[in-house]
């Protein structure tokens, strides 16, 4: 019996996950069989079109009608819609996969993580930190776990985009504190924070800095000259102190002219260093003990993570492939009723750091993360 | 009525094209509907498995039973199997899509191109030069057609792999002159030659150089110590003179240690230059009039070729996406009974150059391509 | 009459400046004539050797005997020796050139800047921020002054070295708070801060973070097993808010495994971006309005800053050439009795920021720079 | 007693070598003492200026008056002036250092090499292949000699410039077959050929291709509209077969838009690969056995070739430093009356290959180099 999957949201993320699900049988034949059963949204006609294009059997306009019926619930809506449906699904024992950041507020994230804890380990509650599933990042994780970089001294992450640098770029829900929680911080920073937690470990203290360069934007649409306020950050930075003694700097921006989706991670340890850039996601730069410079590794060999499912060495994969890996791992966990990571606890941990960064910016001082 | 597609070959290329076909509906909704009807191969049990995994309705062990029944025939077999089934299909008016190089010999290629000519323009006969469908290459084509690089003086192409550098790497049909025609020359050089013809124009004269570094190899398999001769080149180079007065150098190798699938194209004109590398296929380096250095363009913007079908700017695509573009264009041509390029005439043109390069190597002198 | 030059210090910096002076006549024929008159140091025999090798006419072991006699005084000693001789020289109207950071403490820096102010504009007091004199940095300055990058949103600087990552690397004066003031912060961060002030403008607020990874080190030398404490930072980071509204992050480390002298500057404005790296100091990456990616400019054309003095386009210069440009500008100012920048006021401005970063680290809160 | 040095030529090369000589005492204190005694040229007033700026004691307008008087003779004139003065100097036992290519014709080169042979090993006759003295190239040489790259399969070299791409760029002696011998081939190709001989070994057979894109050019100068023919190549390419079984491609151009002085060398062996680029001459990219990608090595460590004479790690050197290394080695050989390489025999060997490439182009066939 295939798993019945219900998906809330049919925008960018809906397309990315539907595609990932559709690709599993050919490339991950041991993945559980699934049915894209129900696509959930508010605007019936757009929803019907999307369901047709994305291969869903049916549609629904209220998630309440769905979360109990399906075997898995994907919550791909805007941040302010993460909590209620996810908690409802978990309360009836339906595994949930939720987009990141887990929630617009720490309170919401705590409620969601609590619901996941109560649902139990056999009800996976995944948080969509998809960059963990880049083969090069998995390769980096192997190196770090093997201790190849020694004691870690420095971490550095930045996520640069430029789609809001034009002051006339239209207002969206991503500019609204109520709906999004934060701006570049939550949208982009959440990815960086999760990768650093995944690769290097927990963060103890943060000092944050948020800036809004353009504080109001026009609403898109014919015949309107409505202007709405931007109530979130356009860019953030933070300094970190990690549990293992490393120090770090992270930042993100929607105003980094010329950068489209440039997420980079750099780590220096006592025995080596590594660098990763999302726009060249097939590559990892690694410097190991005895090396004098970075070795640029094309992570597409047969024994590289996930690569045996795809193409021969040198035949590069793209951004969407991360979603296939992520859906594979999550759906296997659902079928096996086993734990999945990154989960809601990871989502909450990231949220606590996002929240601490905002608090730090407000108060002008370092904030400790309570353990 | 969906187009019934028959496919000969279920190896690497079979998987690449089946995947491309499977992905069309979600991303290219205006592509013609198709059925993956029949998968053709010799080994029944492996074939059945492949058909199941690649989503084919049925299997056949003789292409003769198929070419007349289907609406489109894909010939993805080894080079020495290109001619007979392709010609048979064209003779009954079935459009054919054939892997490159078009044939192991010039004679075969000529017969195939003749069959395509006789079938007429409304029966597309495509040759699988998939690298024409890289967005960055299409972008380069636009620049060249607009004259942005001025008069072209230099072209340079190289295709580097290293999978045979180990003398113990096992013998395969690709090492055999009968089955493959040539080695690196036909397998890799055909791509380079097609890209240069596509981007810059016809080649007038060539001087070629072929080398076989390891002249026999072990046959893989338990309990055997059979050794077979390598009767093709491990690497080739050639100097070119183009119709437009440009000069060029091209080369390919299976012995370029550290390079997996490194196909690069470089062009210098009187007003600018460009560079492309397949291992970074989302990027194009362009120098235009007035620029002092190359601009590294990430060809993933909404108005870049094919990109509106995929993901937002900066969300990179992979090697397999070229096959989706290629299948889209070819299947549209089939549905519209219109011309498709690159076609068998392009395949033959490339073959003539491959043949001239080999002849030049044999004779130790330049060879002119008769017009 | 050639200018009589007295130089305190004959280590790395002594060699760098003596070389620069020696090269002026051949490459900058309009530079004032100078005599390398006196080299000052404490260890007579080493001093005599150095004077011989570096082309000085005489030596002295006490700067007090020199500062009044010479026309120019170069103070290239360790940081804690910057104040007294520099002030003494200025008090007798002798122009001074002092290595960076200007001083180990803010108090010292203020005293030095006051002495320079009192000496007047016709007595140049230069601070050795030599990276202003990289042709690529001067080129960047031109772009920024022309407004080519628009309104600046982001600045980023980092200076990575790894010579102390080994815990057994020997103790030096650079590890001592009394003598050096601070560690990576003052030694490396001072450069970054000066470049950002030069290129983008004043800094309003900082949040700093200093870390010492290894807190004691062996003293080098035969027969000793003395251990001394490290009382300065091994690495620092800081977040910045600039007067013009831009935000920034800067950092430096002596623990960045694999990086030798890697000083990078990145700037994003509303109309463009740029990137510079000291280990590729002949290059500047620039993205201007209308560009889609960074253009890698080799800043070695005839009309690039200072290049007409050197070699034809593409014949790259090295790190030492910056010292030639710096000495040229400084010595011309001395000869002309005109203002020179970067001067002691710039040194003090940088020192205030260094000091604020340390204070911020101590207090765990942002520190404003009083205007 | 310092060596008396006479130098013919005070253009670009005169400046480069005078500078190198001037820098030796400070950085290579064990180099023999020299006097820049006589500068030789035809135009008295320009010559006097140059002698003054470049630090020569005297001038002469006829080399005949000089070659016997000095201890060393530098021939830095145009190619057609290489033979006569060099031979005359050698005949009187004066060591000679001659710019490359050794001569405009094979006949001249043979006469010069014969003169050097007759003068004997204690009279060094150096040919100015300065790129052997790049630290990264010396480092590559060490790797190759240690066998780290295994058996060599591929060599590749190209030297790209663009200073003649404008058809209005003025005519110079470099465009004239009588004076220059050849164009890009001799001027740039000679460097590539020497590096390949130095690093990998002798060349057995060549197939060459020369092109002249613009066949006449204006003569520079007020009030003239004279046009002169270009009788040399603007660009060349060649295919190589090496004695050790490797194959190669080399090329050079003065029409490679956007490239100023871009000389790259690439080598693939059975166990590794390397890449070098002159515009980033402090770096070497190396892939060794067991590596998966190229390691980018900054060749500025203390134990790297020549680096202990200069600056600490990461403080990059420039193009001119190669001349210092080269002059150091040559002048030491003069002082020691010992052999120096690259010598006139190397110059002749390169000349034979240049000549074979031209012959091959003329005849349209491969040419063997007689041993």
C-alpha cells in the first residue's frame, strides 16, 4: 500500500517536493511507494492547475480535512501557517515534513517541537533543512566526523542574494514580521545555522546585527499604488561562540548585488580547512593535514554520498537533487517508523538561535543560549 | 493520442533519456504527450528490470518488431548498432533519435544521413549532441549570432576524462574499432566538433593526431584472464582551419588524470572572448567589447534559455537537464512534423571531420573537408 | 641635497622599506633623492650586518641621537616603541613614518596624533597602511569615488594567516599585550579597518569578539624550556555599522589553516560589488551596473594606478611593490612639505576602532565611536 | 674586482635586466659583485638618458668597442641583432647572455651555438628563457624529477596576448620576418617550447599551423600614412609527439582578446597532473596520486625555490623577480666559470622546433626533429 501524501502549498516549494517525490521510483527504487494524494491550497482554480501539473490525485482547500486522512503531511506554506496544521497532524499521529524556518516565533517553534516529542519517535517530524543533503556537505560531514580537520577554530557562513536590492521590488509576505517572523535572518540564516550545527556542533552565545535598508515597498498589481512597510530585516550578521570553543561569523543578505543564491560555508581546524559554495554545489574545497592548499574535489564519484543513484563521475547534479535525497530519507523514516533528522528539535534549536540573534540586536549585547 | 516511443538501449543513455521523458509533463507542459511504450534489448531479464525501473510498458528483443509500430524510435545502442535500425525506422517514416557519434564509420553515417534525407523534413532524425542544450551554450550562441564577439580568430575545445588511465581498467566495446569506430575521438571529440560547428561554423581543414597509450586490456569477469587489444585511440588532438578564417585546436583524452568529464570551449573574437566548462555548466565566462576581464555569468536567470521552466535564479541545474531540453525540442519537432537540429546531416558533418582527423593522423598531413 | 633618512628597525619591515627606497630612482625618477643615512637598532653586530646589506651609511644604537639629525625618521620597531621616538622626532620637526598599528594603546596613539597635529601639516607623519597602495585598491577607490557601486550596503574584510596554529610555535613579542597591544586584531585587523575607512568611510559602532586558542607558548632558544603566557588574541571578529548606513563584518586569525597572507575585501552597493584578495593582488573582481557577474580585471594596464612606472600589461607586480608606491608618496610629501595620507590621524582613527572592538569584547555589548 | 657588464639594448628587456642586477646585492648577497659598466645603443640622447636611469657608468654606440672589454656581454637587441655581437663576444671568450628566441633563423642559431661550443664550458652562453626561474616552475620540476606525476601522457601550453587584435595597432619590428624571424611563434612559442623541454623532455615530431589575421599595419609617427606588410604569424598552434611517448598541443596568439600575458602549462601523467599560469605566477595547481582534485599551492613558503631570499609566506612576488633569479644564476656561473642552463644549446634546440613548426605549416605535414 503506497503512502498517501498530503501537501499544503503549491508554490516554489510545492513544485520542488512534488518533483522530488516523482523522481524517487526511477532513482531510489528502495524508497517507499507513495501517492501524491491531496494538494491543499486556498485559491481553487490555481490549485487545480497545480495539482494537475504536479501530479496530485485530488485537492482540498482546508488542511483540517486532510491531516488525519493521509499517511504523511507536508507543510510547505508560509511561516505563519507552519504551527497549526503541523501540530494538528502530529496530534493524530501523522508524520509531518515542514519547511524552514520551523516557525515565525520561538513560541510557535516550541509548541511544534513539543507536539513532535509527544507524537513519539515513530512519527517522524522533519524540518526542511535541505542543504544537509548536498553530497559535498555529506562528504564534509564524514571528514569532520573522522576528525580530519582536527580541533575546529573557525566557522564562517554567508548566504547572499540580491532580489530586493531594487527599492521598487514589490512587497511580499517575506517582508512582514507577522507572517515571516524575520527576513534574511529566518529565510537564509536558518540554513546557515542548521549547517553549522550539523557539521560542527552547538552554538553557545551570539551577538547579532539586523538591518533594513528599504523600509517600505510597493504592492504589486494593476491599478494599485499601495505601499506597505517592511517590518523584517533585509540583512543580518552574527558573531558566534560554539560549545567546542570555535568562533564564528555568519551573515545573509537580500541586497548583495550580483549574488543570486550564494550560500558558502568555511571551516578552519587545527589540521585542515574546507570551503563550500552552493552555486558550485558539486564541488568541495578541502585542505587536509600535510596539504599546502585547498584541493578542489568534484564530489560526483560513485562512492560519494547519493551519487551511485545518479550519473557517472563528472556528470554534475543540480539544486533539485537535494530534495530527492531529502524526500528519500524522510519517506524511508516514515515507512520504517524510525527517527529522521533534521527534525523539529533541530528546527527549534535553529529557531532559538534566530531568536537570540534578534534579541541580541535589540539589546545591543551578547545573548547566551540556555542549554 | 500520446506518441508511442520505442527505445533501443537501457544502459547509461537509456536511463538518461527515460528520465528526461518522464520529467517533461511537470516542467514542459506544452511538450507532446508520450508513452514510454517499448524498451528494446538483448538480455531479457536485465531488460525486464530496466523497463520496470525506467517506466516502459513493454519490452522487445528485436528492434525489427518495433520500428514500424512506434511513433518515435530512439537508438541508444553502441555505435555499430546505429545504422541498421535507424535506417529501417526512417524507411518506414518513423522519426529517429540516435546517440552520437552518428556511426562508427563515415560510410554508415552517409547511409544514415541519406535515409534521413529521403524520409523528408517532416520525419525528424535527431543526433544526440546534447551539449547544444546547455543554457550557457545557448546563451553563447545568442552572443555569437548578435556579433558580440566580432570576427572570430580562435576556437579551442578539449574534453578530458581519466577513466582509462589505469592500465588495468577493463576492456569495453569502447576500446574496439569495429564497434566504436574510434575512441576518445568519436566518443568525446564528436561533442566538441558539434559545439564548434554550432557556435562558430564549418571546418575547412584538419591536422589530426591519435595516440593509444595502453594497447591491450583485461576482460572483466570472474575466472577470466582474457586480454583484448585496444584498437582505438586513448586520446586525440587536432588543429583546425575554419571557413571563417579562424584557427583552432581541439583534443580529448581518457588519460587526463584528475579530470572526470571536463569539456571546455573557448572562443576569441576581435571584440570579445568566452569560455565554458561542462563541470561548471551553469556558468559562462564572457568578455565583451570594453570589458577588461571575463565576467563570470551564472546562467540561471529567468530569461536565460530554458530556465523559466525550472527554478529561481541561482538554483543550479545539472547535467541531466540538458537531456530534458533536448527531448523537449526533439519531441515537439516529431509532434509538429517539423525540422529538428542537430540532425543526421549534423551527425554526418561531424563524422566527416572525425574521419578526416583519423586520415590526417594516418597520412601525417592536413586533410581538406570537401564541401 | 638628498634627504637624510634614519630608520629604526632592521627586521622584516626594515628590509621592505630599505628595498623600496633603493628602487625609487630607477622606477620613480621624480622621487626626491635620499640617502639611507642611519640604521638604528640595539644589537650592534646584527645591526652592522643589516646596515651593510640594506645599504645604510651608518648605524646608531640610540634613536635619541638620530631623530634631530635626519630629514626623515622611519619608526619600524615593535608597537611599544612607536610612541616615544615618533613624538620626539615630531617635536623637533622631523617628518615621521611609523609602522602600523600606530600604537599598542589608544593613549599612545592619541599622544602621537597630537604631536603630529602640533608639528603641522608641513611635517608629514605617515602611518604604514601599505595596502592603500595596491593598484587594484586604488582602482577600487576610483570606482567608489565615481559612485559606480551606488549606495554601499555591505562591507566585509578578513585577514587570514596560520603561522600560530601549531601550539608549539614559539612565543614572540607579538603574543604580548604590553608590547603588541593586541594580537591578530592590531596586527591584521588594523589593515582591514584602514582599507574600509579608505574605501567606504567612517565606522559608527562595533561589536567585537576576541579569542585566544593557545594561552601559553614555548620560548625559542637552545637549552630553554621556558613557557610564556599569550596575553593577546589569536583571532578576532567584529560587526560594524558605518556612518553611511552600511553594515559590515570583519575578522582576522593566525589560526586559519592553509592561509598564509590572505587579506580579502568585499563590498556590495546598490549598483555593483567588488572583491579583492591580497594573495592575488594584481586582480580586482568588479561587478558594475548592468553586469550579471564579477569581471576579473588584471590591474596591470598602462593607465592603471602606478603601473606606467613598471612593466607592460600582464607582467604582474608583487607585494613589495606596494612599499615602493608608499615610500614614493611619503617621500614626495616630505620633500614638498605637504600633507600625506594615511597619516597619524588615520592611525588614531584605526586605533580607536581597535580599542572599541576590545572594549566591546570585554563588555559583551556594542560600542559607539564618539565623533 | 666586480664583473664589468656590457648591455646592448635599453628597452623593455634592458630595464628588466638592469633592475635585476641592481637588486642582487640586497637579496642575493652571495652573487658576484658587478658593475653596470656600458650600455650600448644607437640613439645617443635616448641612450644617455637610459644609462642614467638604469645606472650604467658609460655608453657606447658600437658593440664592437665593448665585447672584448667587458667581463660579460648581455645581448638584449632585436632578434636579427643576436648573432653577430654574440658570436664576436664568444670568440674573444666573453660570456654572453642573449634574449630569446636565440635567433631569427635556424642558421643564425646554429652559428651561435657553434660559437658557444667552441668558447667552451667555462664561458657561459645563456639564453633568456626566464620562465624556468619562476618558483612554481622550479617546484613543478622537482615534482616531475621525483616522478610524482608518473609517466607523462599529455602536455599543453599556450601563451595568449591581445596587443595586436586591433588592425590599427602600429607596425613594429616584431611584425617583420627579416628582423624577428617569426611572430607569436618565436616571441611567445619559444618560451612554451623551452618550458616543455625543461619540464618534460625532448620533442620528436611536430605538426604546425601559422596564421596572419591582419597582413598590413600602419607605421606609427606624426604625419605619416605609411603602411607596411606583416610578414610573420599573428598566431600559431602545433601538435607534438615527445620522446617519452607523450602527446602535446601548444599555441600562442597576439589576438586572444582579453589576455595580456597569459602563459599556461598543463601536464597530465599516469599518477598526477599540474597546471601553471603566468598571470598567477605565485601559484601551482598540483594533483598527486590519491588526490581527487587539484591542490592550489601558493609557492611562497620559506623552503620553496628562491623564496628564502625574499619575503615571508603569502607575500607574493612578481614577474620581475624571475629576472633576478635568472641573473643570479647566470652571473654566478660567469664568476665560477661553470656551465649555465638554459644555454645556447637550449636556444638552438628551441629554434629547431620553431623552424620545424614553420616548415610543417609550409608543407602541410608532420616534421621530425633529427636527433
